[in-house]
C-alpha cells in the first residue's frame, strides 16, 4: 500500500495543497534542516494520483493525548472507490522528536506516511486510494514514547439492517423476508438459505415458491409462498458493492397448526387429571365412611342375635315354673273335690 502523490487533482484541493507543501519542503529535507511544519515521508507516485484524480476524497482523523485510552477507534463506511486521507494527532508534554510514529494495516507495516510537528502536537497522515475489497480493513497509527498510543480506522462496506427477532409463521401461509441498507445503493442483491453448514442460493426461478422484489435499490424483499416446515431455518441477504459484500442473517420459524394448540391441550390434560384425582379422593373418602357403618351394623346384628339367644334361655325356666305351678294347682283342685 503506498500513499498518493502528484499535483493533478482538480477534485481534491486539500490533497493538492498538502502535496505541493511536500514538494516545497524537499530542499530543506535534503539539506537536513528540519522545520516546525515540515512533512517527512517517502516520495509517492504521481501516476497513481493522475489515474485516480477524478475520485472523491474521504478525510478522517483521530486525536490522541497522553491521557487517552490505549486504543481509540473510528468506523468508516465506503461503498465505492475513493481517495482516503487518514490523520492522527498526538499531543504530548515531552519531546515530540522522541516519539516514534508508525502505520500498520492489520499486521502489515506501512511506510509511505507523512509526519509534521507543531509545538507539542505531532501529526501523521496516510493517504491512499481504495479501488477494491483487498484494501478494506483496519488502518492503525502508533505513537510510541513511554507508552504505545494507538488510533484505528476500520474501513468497511455499509452494514445491512433487519429485524432482530426471528420471523414466525405457519404451514401453508406466505411470508416476506426483508433487508435494508441505510443511505446506500448496492449494485446487486442476492438471497441464500442454509443447507446444514453451507449457504445455498435461493432459486428465484421457482415462481410458484419464491418471488424477489427489488423495487427499491436500498432494500430487498423475498416472498416465500406455500410454506412447509422444511422452509424454516436460516436465510441470508447479501448486498454487492464496488468494494466488497455485506450480508445479514434472518431466522425463519415455520410452525404447524398443532403447535399453538399444544398449550391449550396441556391445560385441558391438567384439568382432566386434577378432576380425576379429586373424584378418586372422594370415592376413597366415601369408602372410608361406609366401612365403620357396616362394622356397627354387623355388631348390632350380632348383639341382637345374642340378645335373642339370651331371651330364649331366660324364658325357658319361666315356662317350667309356670307349668309346675299349673300342675300343682290342678292336683290340689282334684283332691279338694274328693
């Protein structure tokens, strides 16, 4: 990755001014006479600047101090090629000449950068042109004195937006999956479904099953008709940009009509079970109540039988005594008649 150079840049006057300043500073650099606002860098190629002079300029900066956190980040969203100017400023209470300044893209060391000083503030710039997806990523500036202070620019394509919650629908219905890109216009939209661990393109040619609506350039809609339980799973919408791709995940849940009835069936089963338990308890209680009554009845019957037997035995001597008394009376009457 190299920084831009050259003086032909009609649409980037700020970059033009910086490069002119660099050219004007070269004699003093050759004589080893540093000045307060002199840029020191490797020469850059004028043909690169001439080739991409018609591109727009994106300028971003990060300010760091000795009290700043060890890492400061800034996200940059790009969807088409452009010239990029990244600036880091570091304010120190010590000697600015003792601060080591470097740039990296990931773990790759970048050499073509500009450095300037003004008082106790040290500035560094990295200028380049992004024309493909390989140039996207994280660009970091490092200021090393007693500690290492880092500023990172995360350059990426626009993100897509969708609903956070899973989309729930039922067998036989139709549903619409949608993805949207805020303030951007993708070159192309595509949809994928999950086939285990791989993504399979959705066959848009199946008109009786899928219908893709691309009326709005920044939004896509996929209509799925005649849903079955097999249609449930993960879907991805993918947007194609000049500088790469961006995708978003959507979860589709397809339920059968029995699924919403399961809670009600469970409640009915619980009620039936509860009623059965109550009835069993009632029957058991009734049986418990009847057993003492039957025992008492049995005891009463036995007592009556016993009483009856005792009554017969008690009446037998009485009958004997009355018989003897009657017999004695009759004999006495016969004897008195004679």
